[in-house]
C-alpha cells in the first residue's frame, strides 16, 4: 500500500507523499522461539537486505505466566565494518546504515506481530547487528521518536546504547540531553587481549576508551555497563579479573558476563561452567557489581548476525 492509492487526496499531494515517504513495513522472514521464551526475528527490508531483532522477556516463568517486562535488542546497520573476531554480524562485511524509520519499525513490527492492544516493548538495548555509534545521526533520530510521548514513549533510562568503543561518539553522546544508558562491549581488560579480538582497540586503546567513559559517567551520573563475552582460552583467564575489576572500579561500572554463543565457521568456544563461575567469583570478591548471564536464546541462533548469515548463505546457494 502506498500514497498513490489514497484516492481521497489530490494527485499532487499523493505524488509529494510518494516521493518523500514510504508506507512499506519491514517483513518478517523467520521467527524463532526459544525454550526460555526469547524470540528472534529476521526481517527483510525494502531493498531485500536482512536484519535481526531479539525479544527477551525478563523473569520468564517456567509455568507459562507472563513476564514482567520485555526488552528488545535492536539492529542499527546491515552488517558491520568493525570486524570483531568472534561476531557473526561482520562476517559478510558492512552494507549500509539503517534509516531512522527502519530502526523504529523494528519496535512497531514486533508489537504488530504480538497483536497486543498496549505497548509490549518497554526496554531497548541497541546492541543488535552493527555498531550503533557508527550510525550516530540516524540512531539519535530514531531514539528521539521512540522516547517521545507521541512516539514510542519509552523512557531514555530504559534505553541502553552499546558500542565497541568509538571514543569521539561516546563523548558526543555524553553531551546529548537525553539520559540514555551506555554499555561498552569490552571483552578484554588489557590491550593485548582486547586487541586480539577487537580491531577497534588499535584505533581507540583502553586508555582512550576509559577517558571517554569517565567523561560520559561524570556528565550523566549514570553507571556504565561493561559487556564481557567469555571466550574459552582467549579472555576467560583469571589474569583478566584484576585489571577488569580495576577498570570497573575506576569508572563506577558494573560487569555483565556473557558466555560465548558458538558461531558456525568461527573457532571460538564458550568456557566450561566452572570457569564462568570462577571468573564471576573473582570479580565479586573484589566488590564489583557483576552478573553472569544465563544465556537466553542459545538454542535459536541468538548471537548477533547468526540467523541473517545462515539465511543469506542459503539464498546465495539457491540462486547459483
């Protein structure tokens, strides 16, 4: 459906609407449901690109009762240019930024799919496919709409923006009036370890990243989160605990430990459970606020980019 079909409007107005606006919603291609009630959506955009969103219930009951809230993990780019070695999102490279309406539409499409008469999504984490701060202007336009009372009406403090560590954009975000939360995809507490798996660390090493986070924290007065994916034999050594605790203490940050989600074609593995627990205990012994995520959606390709990658490979194989 498009403006051309609005026969009750003058043709000149319909032509203007057609040239400036689109009424084409994103299309759900695949929807996967997890045993823990997490849901993953693969969307097809108007140019036939694919992106993903993940709907995560908090405190889901084992007995089928409703969750107390829903968090949506939103994508901001088609692919990713930052090449984190453990991530599926960038395996096919970066294709383009999402437009503001494509970011907003992920929330609206989830709620249309649910069929609810009231808002379903009340927390947003901007940590799906892509590097959010590399699409800064479009992201801020979208989040302004999703925050507005006339739009999504999602409180700014219910919106967390995750970044692999783009220092200038972190400082720019600190100067924005809205009180968004900030999460840093850290994944290494020393430059040696982080640089092995995150190329962005070469441009913005930990000293520069820490200074930007300190600026953000002082401007906003909000606790920062360090996202730390535990990868067996890479960053799960207890030698990483002390520098991670030192950095978290300096920046008044909490740590979210995430056991690695296996990605087909990549060599990395998740650590054994006792290794995860030892890492957690080491941080807690140093009085660092820490959570160990009992991974939601592990059975539905919930790591960023997995479902999209499999789908694009299947489409490519079928077209050959």
